């Protein structure tokens, strides 16, 4: 009986992990358009993309199709806006990524069933800091 328990526990843990993985946001085929930027390197944009992907993983059943840099003008406008709007904000840089993703076929929660969404993701950082997601949603 003890040997059965030793075999059963790892199998149950693996089954649980696989079931949770199936609920996460799908990132299998995301394309990234870096555009042209005088403000940000590809490495900086990649760092911001990782932050967005980490958050998107919580979008159960959704599939992320694309992320694209919205451009330097938009990044600067958002930087100016958030530094003025947020008390004690000291952001030195901002990145805006446009996204396209699809909701689950049966919907659920806030998602309309089987629908394509386009959202903006706004990230900023302070001197010496990492990108933080400060806003996201319909652009």
C-alpha cells in the first residue's frame, strides 16, 4: 500500500500542474513588432514584453496573438501624462505596447465568447528600476 501512495502522489501533482497550465493564457505564437524607436532598444522592449506576458498568463483561456510598440510619440505622451497625474510619480521612461488577443470560445468572467480584443499595455520605470505595468485595457 505504501508503494502505491509513493507512485500516486507524483502522478496527482503532475495532473494538477497540467490542469492549471491548461487554464493559463496562451502565449505559444505571439509575434512582436518592435517598430522604430529612438527612445528604446530592442532589449528594453523585450523586457516590457516579458512583463506583459507574465500578466497575460493570468488571462485564463485567452490567446495572445501580437504585441507591437506604439511608437516614441505615444510613449512620451504617456510618460508626461502619468508623471503629472500620479502623485509622487518619478518615471523616467515609458513604453506602450498594443496587443491583439482572443477570448475563450465559451467566454467567461469579463470576456465575451470567442472575441478578438485589442488592448494597450502601458509600462513605466523609475531611475534604476524595472518596467512596471501601470495601466492596460482598451486603447
